C-alpha cells in the first residue's frame, strides 16, 4: 500500500499543479489534490475512477499514459520499486525535482481527459482541500458499474455451469454409446470366458493375458516377480516385461481390482473393458474443453464432440461384410476415423490417447495470457502428469512428443509463443520421459530417443544465441537459419554420443522402416519389412476424406485452416520484420505472445499463442497421418476440435469479415453462433436415425474353430504338465 501511495502522490501533485489553470480556462471543474492524511484512503478509489471514466486517456501513447497503464495493470513492479526507494528518502524533494519533468506530459494527458469528459457530457466531482466529496456523486458513478459487473459475473457462472454439465454428459454418453456397440456386436455378456478372451485379437489378447496373470498370481509380489522374469513371451529367453512392454496399466488395474471390494459384483474382464470405455469419457471431455478454451464458447465443444461421435460410427448392414478400417463403401455409417476402441479395446493407443487429449487441453489453458501464478502452476502440473501417463502407456510416446516438440519449436522461432512457456514445455517433456525410463528399468530405447537429444539441443542453442530475436528482417532470417543448423547438428551429435556410450541399437529398425518408406533404399531388416507389409502403416486412403466430407468436417476444417494459416503467416512476417523480442518482453506469464499495439490506421492481425499451438499441432500431426494411416487417430480428433473452435471463434469470423469489408460486431456474433448451430442441426438430422438403427442391431460372437483350438491347447497342457513334473 505504501508503494501505491508514494507513486500516486507524485503523479497527482504534478498533474494538479499543471492542470488547474487549463481546466479553469476550459470551464471545467478540476480535480484538486487532497492532503496527505486523506490520500491514503482515496488511492484505490482514484485509480478505479481513472480507469472507468477516462478510457480515451488510458489509450494515449504519451509517456504518462504508458507509465500509468503499467502501474494500474500491475506490470510495472520494477518501476514502482525504484520510485518507492527514491520517495522514501525525500518525498518533498522528489516532487520538486519531477514537477518540471512531468509538467508537459501531465498537462497533455489532462487536456485529453477534459476533452473526453466534455464529449461524454459527464460532470466531474469537486474535491475540496480537506478531502471531502459529495457522497451522492460517488454512489451514482459506481452503481451502474457494480450492476454491470454483477450481471456479467452471473452470466459467466451460468455459462460455465451449463457448459461443464454438457461436457460431462457428452463424455458419459459417448462412453455408454461405445460400450453398447461392443455389447451389441459380440453379445459379450452371454458368451463364455474363452470366447471373451478370443475376441481380443492379435496383440490385444497378449496385453490382456498379463492382466489375467497378475490376478491369478498368489500374491502381488509373486505376480511382479513373474512379470520381471518372464520366460513364456519369447521362446528360450527370460525377459523383463515391465522393461520391454508398456503394461503398467494392466498391473495397476489388477492391483486395483484386488484392493477394491468389487469381486462379487463385477468380473475381471468387465472391470478391464469398462475402465477403457470410461477413459473414452475423459477423452471426449478433454476434446470438448480444448475447443471451448480456443473459441470462448461451449457450443464449439459440443460441436467437436458431435463430430467425434459421427465419425466413429460403423453400422453394419445386411448387404455385405464389414471392414474395421472404415473403408467399407456399402455400409450406412462405416466411418471408424476417430476411434476404434469398441473392437480393439486393449490396444496401447486406447489407453494413451485420452491422456494425450488432457495434455493438449492443459497446454491450451497454459498458453492463455494473463494467467495467475497459481493457475499457471496447476496447468504445469496437469501438463506434467498427463505427459507422464501418456508416455508410460504407449511405446510410440517419444515419436509423438518429438512431432509435438517440432511444432513448439517452429512457433517459438517465429515469436508466436512465449519463450519462457516454451522452455517449460520442453523441460516437462524431457522430465516425463526420464521418469518413464526409470520406471521401465532404464529402457535403452528411451535414453537414445531423438526427443531428449532435440529438446536438450534447443535449450543449449538458446543459451548460445541470446540475440536471436533482434535485428531487421534479413538479419533475423539469417540468424534463424543458423539456429536451425546449430540445433540439427547438436541433435545428431548428442544422439550419436548417447547411443555409442550406452551401446544402444534398440530403435534402429524404426529408422530403417522410415528410410525404406521414404524411398531412400530397401532394407533387409525383418521388423522394418513387417511394418511395411502392414496396411495400417501405409499411406492414408483417399476415401477417408470422402467420409470426413459427409459430416461437413473436412469442409469446416479446410475453411478454418485457410483463415488461420493466413493469419499465422501475417503474424510471423510481422514478427520477423518488427524485431519484437518475445524472450525479453514476455518474462512473466501475464505478457501475451504478441508485439505491442499497432499504429493507428492499420488493420491488426493477431493470433493467440493457444490458437497458434493448435494450428501447429494439426499441421504436424496431419502430415504424420497422411504418411501413416494408423496415426490418423492422433489427427482426426484434433481436426474435430480445430474445426469446431474455428467456426465459433470471433477472431476467425472477424478477420474474414474485415477482409470482405463487412465487419460488424453484431454480424460477427451472429456468424459465430449461427453457423455451428446449423451444422449441429444438419448432423442430428442426417445421422440420428442411423445411430438409432446401429444401437438396435444385435449380433453375436461366433468362432467355433478358434474355440475348439483353445480347448485342445488347454487339454494338451493339462496332460503334459504332470509328465514334466514326474521327469
């Protein structure tokens, strides 16, 4: 309070001495400085009065306007501390010495204030020398403002409540919908235990077997020992499954099932699949929240959830068989483009992607400007926990986060992301991956990953090139190219050093696969050729875009992508030309990743850090999905989020209407709500009958040959085991 008091005394004393004569000449009652004994009580009231009444003076570009903006917005802590030190020595000397220096700027600001108040027709309040002021005027000034603030606060609370309830309901309904599809498809509740296990095809059954093994172990210690010294998975070899595979989720579920008193009410297989369907509720809720944060309205979250559901339907008809890759042209709703959890439940991606969506939502919130310190810390904690769980549950974690880090680096290099926040994200990625490495008994594939080498190289190069974001356009462009070259060399150098020091060769087959897939030469590696033969690792089929077009998702996505890319290019070029230094100016989280205000007369194009990150995310993962079909499940859910948030974004419609010279705030508001509502109506009318028909269709699991084979293997093992024990 002493800091605010000393600062405001100096400014008021200088403004009053230079502004009384001008106010008298203008015929307007002036604001008279109260004595020091009363000033302590009126500091806060005066600042609120200035901010509310003198909006025009508040935006002036003079020295006084800039200084007082910093003071009242809480961004001038350094300047305030300096003033307070000087004022504590001698406040009277400071008044005298600064009076001449501040006379002209304060007089100019005072003239601006008086002209605005005359233009608005608002009478000033006469303050006497003893500090007394008419209480009625003060009450009349504050009453409309308090009522307006109260109504806005109530509207925000109501909107948040309705939007949050819609998010939870949408997530739960999606979970129930997918669980019902799974039950109707297999009649899962009526088939035998062996048939339930057979329904988990390929590696899905392998992952489920570890969950069953932990439940059948005499104790948890014995179960952990069997997993760490496993001689059944690989022939003639004993391996540590906790190190080799990402099966901590099965271990956690088995422990939870043992601890909770649910054995009498819920079978182990139902506890397993219901957990995964429950994670789908988390997944859809996270997508909903991300779209809400990007657009500012929960309507976009609802549209994103609808798009996610309508692009995951896979209704079979009697006209033919059904293909699980979504390429069945004769099916009514054959479009498994956002998820395949209902028929590949134990896959690692179905465990990991919900937490990846939570991480994206947390990053979107973290990149918002003017966050409070507590909110920023909570966002960082959410980012770290979601990144850690995502990395622990999927073997492709390092490659997905490497693609994410490349997008962050591009935004950071173009000044579209606060440098301090980008550093936090790089550090969290490395910390989460190292923690996963420790839990997986120092898995060599994680230690030699490109992600760790790249993030360390970015942090080192930033320390070496401190003046990277200064200079003119050509100078900055040259520095940026040099920065890219330094990071590339450092990444390859660090990666080779780590691999040679630890003798790592665990991920060579992946690089051989990428080399062969890119057409740079054939390979004789078995694992790489196995990936090349898999249809899931081929290019994204073109009919995928046709299915996305049927739900209007592709049209909306391309529209929003075109507008956002145009704005991003304009902002990137402006940042490179202006030499705005984000790393210097954005030292605190309260500073947005944007340059200062544009000059009057120019049409400003802004792109928030969260929107820029969403754009980079959809671009880099879109390129990954085009090259590898299996990775489309990382891209298509975010396509729903990106398209829905863009259709509901005032920035997208505002920019489009400004370009076409049709801009109007009311017209922008109408467009951002009318277009999404029309799209929702179209989706409901077109796909609701098909969804109801899909839920009404009942099928049954039938595979007698495989069931007979499983019984034969079981009987053979039971007959051989006593002979082995006798020998």
